[in-house]
C-alpha cells in the first residue's frame, strides 16, 4: 500500500447543529469534492483488515513441547532457521523441546545458494517489512495508557468506521431496491447533492432532484426557493441536513418521494419503521408521507407494546387534522351515548346511580356476565381474568384507562347475589329442591366478590351485612350439607380477613359475626375440608383463632370453652384452634398469677425558676 494512502487522515464529517429540527446548510460546489454515495473510506483506511503476519522462526530450535517441527515448502526450499543436521535435532529432543514422535526435519539443500523466483513469489510477505497497514491487530495496545478515557481508546475510530460502513451498506441496499427507471440518487440527472449527518457524526451523501423535493415537501419548498437557487450558480447545489436522529430513516423517507404507490411500499415495513418515517415526514412537511403512514397505522395490526409508542408520537406531533384521531381511537375507548344508555339498561342499575364513564359501565357489564354465567369452567377462568383487569385498573393506573368500579357498583352486585341466595334457602327449606345448585353458585359468587372487596380494603360493610343475616343462618340447618357448605366459605373468608387485619370493624360487629355464623361454620367444616380443593385449613384456623382473640377475655372464655368441648367430640370435623386457646389461657390466668410490673413513675428532674 502506498505511503500516501496510509497517511491519509480520516475524513471529517460535518459537525451537527444543536437544533432538533432539520438544519439546512447550503455550500459551494468548490468546497466539496466528494461524490454522491462514494465508496466507503474504509477501503483505504489504516484500520482495514489484512492477512495475518507469517510465523517467525528461530535458529536455536525454540519449538514448544509436543509440537511437530515446521515442514519445508513443497518447492524444496528450506529456511535457514531449521536445524541443519540430526545432531541439533537430537540435542533438542534430549532437552525435551521437541515431540519424540515427530519425524526429523529434512536436511538443507546446500547446493542451492539462493531461493528461486517461485519461492520468492510464494513467500513474498516474508520479504517486505510490516507496517501499520498490516491491520489493527498488529498494533499493540499500550499497557498503561496515559488517557484512559473512551475518546482516546485505540478502537474508537475503528468502531466509528464500522458504523459508517454499516450505514453505507444499508443506504446502498435501499438504493439498490429501487425499481428500474427510478431516478433516486441518479448522479446524471440530479441537481442537488444532499448530505445527511447524524448527531454522532455519521453522514451519507445523496444525489436528488430539486423539483422532486419542492413538489413533495413544504420544508424544502421554502428552503430551496427560486431566489435561493439563483444564488447557487453552480450545479449541483450542495445542501446539508444535520443533527438527524436516524440517517437511514431520512434516506427511506426521501426515497418515498420518488415512489408512485406509497401505501404498497409501506406495507413491507413494521410499526417501528413506520413511526420513524412518520416523524421525519412531519418534520419536513411531507404531507403524502404523513397520510400514508397514518393510513398504515390505522389498518395494520399492532403488538401490545406498540400502543404507547403510537399514542405518544401522535400526541407529540399534533396531527389531528391529518387523521391521527382515527388512529388514536384504537388505543382510547370512546362509546357513543346510545351505547352508554344500552349498557346502563343491561346492567340493571347495578352501578348505584350516576355514570363515571364508559369504562365503568363495561366493567359492570363484565361483572354481571361472570356472576350469571352457566358454564362453571368458563366462569372460573373469566373470574381470574376480570379480577386481574380490576387489579391492574385500580392500582397500576388509578383507573385512568377508562374508569374504575366504584364501591356502590360492587356492593350492588353483592346485594343481588345475597338476595338470590336467601330466596334459594327459603325454597330448599320448604322442600323445593328443583334449583338447589343455585345455592352453591351464589355462595361462590359472594366469595369472589368478597375477595375483590378485601383487596380494595372496602369489605367492612360486607361483614356487617353478613353478620346480620340471622334468618339465613337459621335456615342453614334445614338445607342438606352437600349444598350449603359453600356458604360457610364466605364466613371463613371473613375470619381470615379479620384475623389478618384486612377488615377492621367494631367489637360489636365481630361479636355479631361469631354469634350468627360460628355454629353453622362448625357444622360445615368437615364438608369444606373434604370437598373444597385447595382449601388452606391452617389459614382458616388461624383466622378464626385471631378473630376470637380480638374480643374481651370474658367473651373469649365463653367461645373457647365451647370449642374445647366440641373439638373433643368431633375431632377432625372441628377446626383446631388450640393455639388461640393457649393464648387465652395465658392471658386470663398465667400472667395474672405473676407479680404485676409496676409502671415507671414520672420524675421531674429540673425545675425552671422565674427570674
């Protein structure tokens, strides 16, 4: 490689401006000698890869252990570094420097005083000094660099060159994919040489046409006016757009100005590329590109991760007049007044009056459909889905994605289930068992609704209402246990909520709950333990014990002594609250018999006197 090529400095790219909008910089033709889309300077760069250097040899047989000695070339020429006799070979073998199983080297051909022309051509790299052009791998990195900052790293220019090469390759691919006859980047017919420079210094030069830019872009129409073109007397005009976010997207957008069917061309791209083209088209006021991108976004399917990207960009660009509103309808819920009225009718007024938006009406409708569903497997699956939706809507975004269920709406649904449960209890107690399965269904609905209320920390009113269902508790014994045990799951869930501190109610409400439902709960505990899959017995027992321990000691004693007698006669069919029993005993008798600790007296150590 000639010395002039090796010493050529790295080409300097135009310095990007600090403005975020496209910056147009006219130049004189004489100030630039680069050709449009010229080959990458990496071909003559000192960082170009080169063949690896030949292995150096030594005259003293410095071979590594277990490695065979180097073999002579096929031409018969042996370098002078090989051992010249078997004496040296045996010495190296005895010293342990050679593999004992390797054959001895061939003797030198002393009749030939100099290598032949063929040998010199075959080993040409051995006869030329190695320079920096041999490749970056031949440049040793300093052991202790004086400036260990990233900008002084020896590989930094190579990385920049790699990015420039990749950019040039992508641009060449875009240009090469043009249909025959397309004049995009045609140097023979173009009159504008446009240089695009990114924020990190990467640039590419294109040959474009002034009449194409002016006809499609109001930005170029204003910048490349007739007055400006008359001032630029030489052709082609030199124009630069600096501080580009993505040069490749700019090239793609400019190429669209030469396409006749933009919609068909954009069908090959993904949503991310379309958003980039839309941003550039809006920046240079390329109206046809903006409309085509919006039509694509309105019709093409998106991934869920693209919703926020599309909404954020369209909101930022303010393209409502261009049809961005139709695209945003895919990510924002807008119900017509007639649809809202229909939803209110179907929901049966379960929202407790008043509308908080279409989102709440939809959630109320979903809640009612799940509560009234017929297929049990589908109901279980949809319960999990609706619970997840309610959880995400109320906690992650505070109900900002279309309204949230209010407390009145949830309690309205609970009251409906409780009313149906009471009606079925009355029928079954009277001997009508035609629809007895509704008892388990409504009890399961109440258990699910209670979970939602507890999660939202609004279950106190439910506990008070359930504690006052004295008539329902009296009818409990008249219904077969196989149909009624699901009702006791609601009571068990309340015990767990109170025992964990998830439901905070007054002492009177807790006493009323135990007075009304504790005996029915005892009677159904064996059925729950055997029939309910996944029932956490220990969780329920701890919840009941903690609920009892929140009452006064006299009430605790009454309840726990009755439990003690029942447990001894029922065994596994009675909840084991022995831990609560022990806590009550220590509180009531063991600690009372010890000497009470005297509370510390208040002592005044300093008295301030008025002067």
